[in-house]
C-alpha cells in the first residue's frame, strides 16, 4: 500500500457527505418545482369562489392539502427520512389554511 492513498474510513465519510449534499440539492430542485402548484391551487380557489363556484373552490382547497402533504412527504423521502411525520405533514397543510382565508375572507379580489 502506498503512503499517499486515503484510508477506507476517510473515503466512506467523503462519500456519505457527498450523498448528503446530493440529496439536499435534489430536494431543493423538487421544492422549486412542486411549490408552484401548491401556491397556485389556493389562488385558483379564490378565483373560482369570486365567480360563485364554491364546490370547485373547495375542491381546489382539498387538492392544495393533498399537494402540500405530498410535497412534504416526498421531500422527506428524498432526504432519507420517514415520510410519516405528523408535525411535518401538518406543516404541509399550511397552504390549504392560506387558501381557506383567500376563499372566504380575503379583502382583495383577483378580477
């Protein structure tokens, strides 16, 4: 064995660090794409509610809740963690709560 060759534990640590960075970069790219839909759905719900189409607006809120929770769960899987974390899944419901405000109590309109 040559004296300048890295030892096995050092290589394993570097590979683990590289994998962690790869996962974080992947999740940032995923969130950049997925959050567009999560943000757009409540706005579509508000637009539908202003046109007196409440069933469709409520459907947009349900879709927002599902999209938010799926986004959080998939992000956790990419990071190598369990997707079933109650606090994080509850965090995924925040866009739906913002949508409830937009649909029923928003002081502005989109028209």
